[in-house]
């Protein structure tokens, strides 16, 4: 009952009320990023797989420029992320536009993070179970290491959430997410500004 109906109802009510309160913050961050991203814009749109692997377009604040090298290739993430982008990312403000995805039904507030479509073919049968629920803005893996844990561990946590999804667990994840935002840990992996690509064996 919770997973099939109540969870979605809570998402719509909470997100609608939250957007009414925070829209001035969203507007300020949008304008701020628009000017510091050197023409790259304030928003980042990317196709991601949702529930049952259905592709949708996720919305995030853009924290990096589109600067390229002499050959036209994008510079590494660490060189393109701006000071403002680091602040927006470390406080998780970059995730806020995904509230629109939640209202549309593409995502939930809590669930496994939506990853890249090209990873779909790399999952084993167990890892693929992360798509049995809507992806979330935050999730069990995010409050247990985020980008600082291995892909194997992240998928284990995602599947564990699918198996144990409940109101009490979602509430716990909300409080742990708030704590993580203030502590600002697990934002980067050990070798990258974000997270290394998944190759199917890491």
C-alpha cells in the first residue's frame, strides 16, 4: 500500500508545498549560475532510466562550464566545476530542480539515484532490481557514502532499499540526508570531482 500509492501521494503533497516556499531560492541560484557558467546556462538536462528502465530527462542545476581543450574535448570535471558550482553541489542545491521530475512522476523524493542509460546493459540481474522503483533525489546509497563508495557497494545499497522500502525507512533517509548536507561528506570519490564511470566490474 505504501509503495504503490501512499509514497507517491506524499511526494506530490510535500514537493508542491516545498516549491511554494523555496521558489525565491531557486530563482537566485538560477541567476547566479547563469552568470558564472560562462554561457553554459543554469540548468543541466540529461536522459536517465527511471522505473522499469523507462527513459526520462532529469533536470539539475549546472555546476560546471562547457570549457574545452584545443581539440574540442571537454576539460576534466575538476577543471570545469566553478567555485559557485562546488558550493551548489556540496549543499546539494543542484538536486532541487529534480523536484519538477518528482511532480511529473519520473522520480520520487526517496529512491536509488537515476544513473546513465548506457549503464543499463552493464547491470547483472541483481543490480537491475534498482529499477523496480522510481529513482529518487536522495536514497539509501547517498546517505551511506554517496560518491565515496564503490559501485558494487552502491548497487547493494540500492537493492537493499528496494527490498525494505517503507515510510519509516524513507523518513530516516530524509533526516540522514539533511545531516549529510551540513557535514558535506561523500560528495566526491577519491580520484574524481564526481564519480568514476561504471564499467560493469567496479
